[in-house]
C-alpha cells in the first residue's frame, strides 16, 4: 500500500507542477542552487544504508536541465568527485548528482565494484545470490526519481558515468540493472570488466550470473561507452587486480578496455546484432579523474 501511495503521489506531483516554474524547494528540504548535499534513505531496501548525495545545480537552472549521475572511485569521496565536475556542470548546464557509497554500508569490492550481486562476487552461487533490489546500482533509479521531485525536473532519463571502481559499477549496472531511465552509460578507466562471455564465470564473464542470455542482442543495441586514458597502461598500478583469469583481459587497464570492447564487438558481428557501443582513448591521460571525466561530459553534452 505504501508503494502504491508513493507512486500516486509522484504522478500527482508531476502533473500538478507548472512546467514554467524554476527549481523550487521541497516542503521538508531546502535544496540550494549551487553545490550541496543531502542524505538519501528513502529507498526501502537501503533504509538502513543512508547515502550522502552530493549535487551541483547551475545558476538560473530550469526544469528541463539534464541530470548526470556520476560514480566515484574506490576512495569513495563524493564531495571531491562532485567538485571536479562543477565547472563542466556550469559550462554544459546539466545537474550533477554524486551518491557516496560509504565503506560502512557498501563494503569492499563486493559491495561496490561488483554491485552486491552476490554475497561473495568471486564465488558466485545460487545460494549466495542477493535479491536484485539489494544490488548496489538498484538505488540509482529511485534516487533519480526522488531528486527530480526535489527540484521539479522533467527529464525522463539520466546519464550515468563512473570512474575506476565507479566505472566497474557503471558497466555492471549497464549489464545487469536493465534501467528504464538510464539513457547512456560511460564506464571510465575500469580496472577490469565482466565480459560478455557466457563461458567465463562471474565476475569475469556471465556464466553463473543472473544475466539472461536472451538479452544479449538488446544489450548490444543500447548505449555504452568505454573510456580509457592513453597512458593508463601500468601493469603494476596500485589496486589493479591481477590473477591468471583477469589477466586474460590484459595486464593493464588500457589493454583490458580494448579486450572488453573488441570481444563484445566481435560477438555482435558474429551474431549479426546491432552494436551501439563506443570506445574512446583520451589522449595523454593516465589514471586521472579530471581529464577522463571532462572528456566524458563533453561527449554527452557537446
């Protein structure tokens, strides 16, 4: 009953608002033009896992501005991540939303990078598969809807980007989340990937995962972009996963991005599927958020 009431409230709010209004305040929350943060705990499965959400709203914003959700890296510093993209938000006039997935509530690589799909993502089994409403990226659509209502925004879709560990979460959200609101996803500088390989076990491939193989054609037809820095090629980079399985993708982030993209493209061509993925190399960039994220934003909003 509560879910139904919230749905009705959302619909009524949407149609009651004058689309000529600028951004307004929620009756229970003062959302400022400019930069700020708030705590999001309205998603029922995560009501005991509050997420601090850092945002930036450009001056003279209006209800038609696009919304970008950006996922931080392993340092989990949402405020710094938000701050690095403020200039681009002002330049291209989009609303920036950065949820911070704290180590306390989204622990380790299982809770963040691997999306909490399994209790132990490196040892997947039907017994340890978490309910999909508890997968980390399942909160993104509810956060988008909540934020739209806070600021009275009429965007139907959002774009999603993620850097490093956030790039891992972003591309796994693209594969497993099946969001109806996420229009374009950009995975930036991921350390490694869940490849579109049904013969390789999760987390390195799709076997033993909840992915439905009948959805591969649909997956290839959607918008995914892989970004990697030209100089992000250090096989001994700190926190880069290395083992005999992941090294089949390459021994550095640059080669792994190429492997993930090319193997998917080859499969799409083999099956005669439409392939709408893209890959870009950012010139002279290493494993550095600013040049990579700026490149991503320019792709989305140029």
